C-alpha cells in the first residue's frame, strides 16, 4: 500500500488501518508456508475481523458504510496480494534450499575406471608389421582352419613328412573321421594351420609377381610345456621378384633386427633345412646382454636365434603357375612369442597366457 493511501486510510478508517498493519506484519513475519497459512486465516479467513466487518457492513451506520466498504475492500486486496507475494517468496527459498542440498560437486574425482591395453603379443605383432610396411610390404591374411594342400602339399612337404603326423598336427576331427585312412593325409584334409607358411601359397595363387608380403597370425601345434603352447603366433614373410638373391634376404633381416631390437646389431646365418626353401637358413642376432661373451639368455653362445628363412624352393612356383626361370624369392618365418621374450627378457612362455595383470601391465 502506498504512503498516500495509507495516510488516507489512517485518517478516515483508523480501525481498518490498524487491521492492515497487524495483518501485513503477521504475513511478512511468516517464515514458512504453514505459518503463512495461519496468518492468512487470521487476517483474511471467514472469521477474521476484516471479513466479518465486510460481511456485516449493512448493519453499520449508513454514513460509514461507503467509507468502510471501499477501504475494507482495498485492505482485503492489499493483504491478499501480500499473502501471494510472501507465498512465492517462501516457495522460492524452499526450492533454493533443496537445490543447494542436492548439489553435486562435479570436480570431485570419479571412480577410477581401469582401462586395459594391447597384450604384449599384439604389440609385438604391430611392431613387426610396421617395420615391414615401412619397407613397402603388404599385410596378407589366411585362414587358421586350413587345407592340407596349403599347409603341406603345396609347400613341398610330402605325405611321409613327420610334421603331418597326428602327433604334431591338430586335424579337424570330423573331416578326418569321415575320410578313409588312405586320404587322411591327402590334399583334402582339414587342419589347424601349423605355421603361417600356407599364406605364401595363397598369396602367390592370387597375384602375379612382384610379391612383398608379411602375414601375422595364430598357429597351432600339439605341444604343451614350458617352452611350447598349443597356440602361438608367427610372422611370415615372402618376397618374389626378378633377381632376388640371398643377399637381399640377409640385408632385409639385418635391417629388421636393428629396427626391432635397436642399436647396431650383427646377424649370423647358419645352414638349415625347410621343405619349402632351398637353400634354407636359420638366422641369429648377436646377444647384447653379454656383448657376445655368452650368458644364460643366449645359452652361452653369444647369439640368439630369431628366424628360419631361405630362398623359395622353385618347386613351389610349379604349384602357383609362376615362371621359375624368370623370378626368384626368399621367405622367412619367426615366432612372435619368442621375439617378445628375447626383446624384453621374459623367461617363461606361459606368462603370456596366464593373464596375470602384474605381468601384463609392465608392457
Ligand atoms: N614355417 C616354419 C616353421 O613353422 C618357419 C619358416 C622357416 C618359415 C623358413 C619360412 C621359412 O617362410 O622360409 O617352423
């Protein structure tokens, strides 16, 4: 109520002015919604002095009626407006208080969510892959469930070869049992590939020379002890082009050894035998732990064996329709687990597959 109106009210209806003052004080003093409701009933309820007065206005002195009627209604509207305003104020305060109570401090550190990382075997495969991709090689793939033809026959491995025996190879049982004994070792046999070398044949079947590929993947053998697991990983490399010699193989392997193991490395080549290479070699890299003097990790030889390799046996070209007079090539194969063990000084192959995070998180 503005001051001018209040002054008029005091002068012409002092009783109403007093009701207004008391009522507005009760309304403004209410400090929660229940207290406000009480104040509203007391000042504006049906039994409040103001409302009773307005209700019985026609019993008043006819001269006072218009004044009391007009000012009474003004006072009632003013008090109603005050109740409404106070109610809004109290509701806002209650909302603010409950929001403050529920506030979340988003700067508090959350629950740490453990995140894993690539297994060392996968990391090692990526590393090897990157080195060869850097040399311009393509990454090739082949099936893990493989035909005898690709795993053995087309790799120059005759039916009498001991690697074909059920002793070393996981034959896919259904196929084996469905076949008469005479065909078990023939081209139609199905097995879990025992090496990544079958991809050599698959790649050559699919493209003309020049070939520069690496293949990385799982292989399976019936072995299980401290140094063998039934599943392990290999990297296969194949190069076929015009004029490829053993010198190219040695240069490539030397480059790879320095990239993978780091530093100035020496390689050593020893004669060996593989059915699909002629000549065949095994390649060693110098042991840096002992500087060649000999230690436990190099079995006191000063050298670490890293791969089998050789010049592609020209017989293989006959299986894939390459002209052995025009092209020559080399191939190599290595064990990924072995490479990781040599590089990181890991003593036991089984650590890779126990999946103890205390071991895994070191890499
Ligand atoms: N496939 C052979 C093995 O599993 C490794 C190997 C040796 C691969 C010589 C090659 C190679 O490509 O030329 O033992």
